[in-house]
C-alpha cells in the first residue's frame, strides 16, 4: 500500500485512506501512460488529473511512490512552478525496472 499511516488511523478510516491513495496513483499512472512522450511537473498533474481538491503534497507523494516503483522517471528538465521557482518534471519510464505496484 502507498498510504503512510502517520496519523494512526484505524478501521474504516484507514481502509478508506488506503483506497483513495491507490486510486490517486492509478489516475496519475494512467495519465502518464497516455502521455508517455511528455514530461509533467506535480503542479501539472494536479491540474490535468483534476486533483485541485487534493493537496499538492499528496500528488508529490504519489509521484514519488510511482518513481520508487519504477513507473515514472524524474527528468533533468525543470519548469516554473506555481510559486515561480523551477520544479522538476517526470515522465513515464516505459517499463524499465518496474516493481509490482500493489
């Protein structure tokens, strides 16, 4: 699972939080697969995957998990972020070194 239970949830709340985290990663991975020839920042993903109601840190966590599991690759390309500072972009890794996601 990709939900980090730092708030010590239990029962239904924990189950629901895990489900939402997995759904978010599924949505992000599907987006990258469909746009495999482009690189995107976490801010881009928040917009294009219609996750404006999710914290940017949650989107970044999902991208990190997908990167750690070999589905995404961090590029050397940067673009202006929402605060005007450069941010990295990620791209689909085309199946290189992928681990089982769930």
